[in-house]
C-alpha cells in the first residue's frame, strides 16, 4: 500500500505568511501617497494613465508568499507500507455423533439448544475473528470427513459449517482418526504456528489410530492440540484424562465447557493465546517541491514587471 502526503521540512518558516497582509496594506498606503502627492502643476501627470495599481502589488505579494513557501521546503512524501502477516494454520475437528444432539445448552435468548448448535454458533464467531488465518474443518463420528480444506475464504468455510448436523453420519466417536486427518492437512505447511482445535463430548470408540498415538504424531509435526470436552450430563461416558493428555503432549491445553458462556470463554482464550503476528514495514521517499514554488514566484514577478513597464506607469 502506498500513501502520498505533503509536509514542510521547516514549517515554522510559514509564520512569515502572517506578515504579508500587513506588508500589503503598508505598500498600498505608500502607493496612494505617491499617487495623490500635491504638485504645483498637474501638467506632468496629465499624460499618465490613471490605471489602478493594485494588480501589480497583488502579484508581488503572491510572489513573496511563494518564496516564503519555498523557504519552508515543501516535500512530497511517498510511504510504502508492507504488512507481513505470519498467520496461523489451524484445523477444527468437530464431533457430529448423536450425543451432540442433547439440548443441555442455552442460546443468547436463553432458549434450550443442542450441543452441536451451540458449538457451531461459537465456532462461527471464532472464525470471523481470524481474518488472516488459514482454517480447515473436519467433522467426525464413526469416521472423519473433510468438510473444508485450509482456506482464507472464511465465507465459504462458514457456509459449510452451517450445513453440518449431528447424527447425520454413522454414529461413533473416532477422535484419533479425526486428529490424524487434520494432521495430514497441516504437516506439509510451513506456517510458524499450526494447531488443531478438537471439540467432542464423548470417548474414542472407533478408528485405527488411538488419541494417544495421534497426539504423539502431532507433537512430531510441531502441531498443538487444544482439546475441548463439552456437555454437563452424566448419561454418556467421557474421557477427560485422554483429552488432557493429548493437549499436554503437544503443548496445547484442555478445556471443559458445561454451558454456552464457558464454551465462548474457551474459544476466546484460544484466540488470545494464538495471535496472528503482523509485522509492518514502512519505507518513505521524499521529493523536493521548493523549485516549483520558486518557478511560480518568478512567473508572478515577471508579470508584475510587465504590467509596471508596459501598462501601468506609476511605480507601486
């Protein structure tokens, strides 16, 4: 991005412009005194043209203004701003097992809502805050499914998130397989920060890759796992210890969210922990403009000289 602006190297010199009105009035009074000076005979003045002398005086005043402006050293400033964004590459893993249909959350209107709808609403807000990050989405139940590859087109990502429904695919909870699919999308990337945000409400019970093995692989790829267990009922089994171990192995964190407020707080904290780094470099180039002011002054003085010698014959 390039910004063009103007500045003065010696701006205090411009204070001299404040004296020009006083100079103009003084010079004009002197001219009037010369014009109406008494003389024993008016014959010498009869041949003189009684032309007004204000125009040459005005030209001289403007020329002085141009000279003062030139002394202030006007400059054009071309500023080139480069924003180097070191974004975060992240994969979101979202549980779509049938237990995510339990309505034990409340929305902003204090209405009962399901875990999956609560998770989708919070994820939507989270994605909208991460403009500079590439984000992908994997949903899982018995098997993981790629909903969206890593993309900066977050509008398209949100459209795909909106279409997800729990219980729409074969039931089960394949946490290890979901994390592995996320890693396959992240492992070849060169971003400084890579992470997986895993949200589930159950225990790994399907898939060939265990959550522990998936976490070990993630660590080898320098990818952190933020694991979130949601829900507040005691009907379905949970495995907080395994999720906490996955997060600890990779340098991430484990969270427990029992309601909408705590779930929002989890994603807000992750947003603060994994900030996108933006480095701004600015280069300024200065162009000198004082010569243009001197050209204007020379033109004005030339015009004044022409009027005084060719048209107006009374010296101002």
